C-alpha cells in the first residue's frame, strides 16, 4: 500500500472508539479520504463501551479548561446529532445531592463553576424539593441540572461509523498500529499488524485517539526533541446493578471525590438502575471485576445509603468495569484533556489525544472539530 508519490490516505485515525470515529466522521464529511485503524475486531470495545453513557452538562470542570469548553459545546452538538440521526437519548436531568453542611458548601462551588462554564439552567433545591422530585432520596440540599441526559453510546458509534463509510471512508478492524515514522516528503508512514502480517501505509494527516493504548503508542509517534508525551495511568471503576424495581426517574450524584464523580446512580435507556463507578488505581489494563471479598459491595452500600437510606440488603449485583486513562497520578490534581497538536510536539499534521476520560463521550463531536483545527496549525 505504501506509495512514494501520493499518500495512501489523506487522513488516518488510529482508534475506533467514540472519539476516533467522531474525528474520522468530521474529516470524511469534509471530503478527506479517511481511514480508521482499530486493533479490535469491532468498533468501540474499550473505554467507549464501558461508560455511564451520561451526556454531562459541564458542571464540574475548571473554567476555560478543554473539559469545560468541549463538554458544553459537545453536549449541545450531541443532542442535535442524536435527534438528527435517530440515536436513542433521554434528557432526564440530574440531581447532585449534599448530605451534610460541608457537602452543601461543595455544591455552592460546583454551581459557581457551572455558571462560569456557561451552564445557565441549574437550580438549587432544598430537602422538600428533592423529596418531591425523587421521594427515595435523602439530602439536605441539591443542585438540579435539567440538561444532563443519557445516550445509547453504541448507537452513537454506529451512526458515526456510517458517516465515515458514507463519505468514502474506511474502518479497518483487527489491525494494531505498532510504529509511526515521519518521512522526508512529510507523509506519515504507519506500520501496522494484522495477526502475523505487517503492512505500511502512508497518510498526510494523522490523528491518534488510542485511549488506553496511548501509553504505548505516544512514545512511538514522531516528535521534536524537546517534547515528551504525557505518561498514562489507569483508574478502574466498578459498577453494580440494582436488582428488582426502578425507584428513580433521574440521575443522582453525590458530590465528587478524588479521581471521579462519586458513586452515582445512573439509568440506562430502559430505566434500569446502576451505581458506580468507584476509583481503583491499577498498574495495567485489566477489566476484571474485583469483588475484594465483599469489601467493594459494602463500600458501595455505605456510599449509596448516604443519599438512599432504604437501599435493601442484597439488592446490588456486580455489573461491569471501565478504565479511565489518566495523565495524573493518584493523589495529584486531576488534569485536563491533553490534546497535542503541532505547536506542542512540533510535527505538522499530527494530533495526539491523551487522558480522554469523562466527559469524553459528551464532548466527542466538539473534540473532533477542535482536533481538525489543531491539525492545520504550523
Ligand atoms: C468508567 C467510565 C465512565 C465514563 N462515563 C462517562 C459518561 O457518563 N459521560 C461521558 O461523557 N464520558 C464518560 N466516560 C469517558 C468516555 O467514555 C471516554 O472519554 C471515551 O469513551 C473515550 O473514547 P476514546 O475513543 O478516546 O477511547 P476508546 O473507546 O478506548 O477508543 C480507543 C480505541 O483505540 C484502539 N487502539 C488502542 N491502541 C491501538 C493501536 N495501537 N492500534 C489500533 N487501535 C488501537 C482501542 O482498541 C480502542 O478501540 C467514562 C469513562 C469511564 C472509564
């Protein structure tokens, strides 16, 4: 496939998760011949299929951060896209609840941040308002976000894949990228393997949205001598499903904890309730559900009963896990999305995405637009 005259692909995207597919769709729709290279045999098998599927409003993130800007823009674009493309979603609204005066103070800070971030529809609730909305929830104060919702993330990825293939793009599955070189003619040469076969492909623009694979791939990308790619750390989150009954109509979140948003209550599109994810720092990618001799279940029950005191014994059952790609270590302040373009690593036409944890699903369409702009920088 390698050519010395013209690239095999104008644009190549490494990673067929929601972010890689959104970037590829943006490029393909703009008329670029686009390839997506995905190591698994299906799209969206890693982070993107293990999330809470929440469309976040943009409450929590530091002002002017990429997370804040891309979440607010991405949420608006995602609702419009889902409606247009018949991807299932529901704007259920979310309650962030405080169970003590100290937590109520934290709610005030979240509300301030949300307003700065342009989330202009939130409102405070007292215990009676909360009881009227969700009778099972006990809290001293709440913040209600009407623009938070849920989405069928698989349906979204399928719609994005269709956007790619309907615009002369190609999604190549079961193919892992091993190395990338920058050639003297300014094309990228991408070495990939499919089982025991190795192939080289050239591309003019390269987007690297490899999620949990960025720790290995980042150091193998071309870069200026002064640039070091960010390291990657992993924080696994476990979910428990609620057996029997669907006593909630909205999403319910406690105030955030270090590394995550707290053991929250989310609903799927059928109304099934699940709780999680918790935060467990791990050394390598491993999606196993670690029960920890029942300790994890007890910790979940304890956290949930702070805002849902009547959670019945034995109602929770282990469900699934997801792993957050982090660019900060345990104990360090959370970092922003790290989306590096030519001004960072010195290579025109290359954009590499690190630490695309939550709200990456909400932000995917805005991330895609942002990446395409970055790639044009010199
Ligand atoms: C537990 C959890 C809950 C979350 N909840 C939410 C939520 O409610 N709302 C929200 O907005 N966000 C949420 N997120 C964040 C969101 O899910 C992610 O930001 C988003 O899915 C990341 O998509 P991605 O495409 O970057 O990664 P991925 O979906 O992991 O895609 C990367 C792809 O790259 C492929 N790949 C890796 N290396 C290579 C290689 N060398 N060659 C070829 N292919 C390669 C992988 O196989 C993978 O398919 C959550 C995340 C987690 C972990």
